[in-house]
C-alpha cells in the first residue's frame, strides 16, 4: 500500500485509476482498506477543488416534494396558509426562521440549504410574435 497525498490533478487522476483497480476487492482485505483510504483522500481533494454549490432553497423544496410525490399543497401548515405558500414558492416572500425550522423538521431538507438567500431563477420568455418574426427571417434567407 503506497498511499500519498493528492496535491494536483495528476495525483488526482492516478488516485481515480487506483480506485478502479481496487473496486472489486474483498471486504476486510488490505486492498479494501487501501480503497477506503484512497477514496477519503479523493473526497477531500474534490471538496477543496470541485466544490458544489448548494441548491436554491425553493428548488430544494420543490425537489423534495417531487420525491415524496406531493405538490405545494403539502406545504400548507408547514409554511403557512395557501397564500403564504404561494408567495414563498413564487419568490415574493423570503423563508422565515420558523418556516426553515418546520421545513427542516417535516421534510428533512438540510437547514444550510434553506437559510441561503433565494436566488431569482430567470425564465426566458419568447413571445409568439417574436417566434413568427424569426421564422420569417429564416425562411426569407433560405
């Protein structure tokens, strides 16, 4: 077992190849122990060099509801009444500390995701007249 720290991309790629070689090792063997150590080193390197942004709180709530097969009506009583749920889910009202606590407790959404400021999700709207104008421009150039 020749384990070294992962300092750069070359070391990182080498460690990934080693994981592939060790993947089917027998549980409890020296190779299995090496696999555990190498994957821990890889995780530490990835955490530092390839951080993953936390999701938007509203998108996280929608995702959890989808996982549970529910819709926004399931949030009534957790976030508040129907109008409050609508305001929060549309980004018109921020989540309060009490809402965050209840969402964390009832839907098991990590609090660190919910306490972030909500980023506006931009939707691109293409109007029908704009689409027709583009089609005509394409047809006339052909």
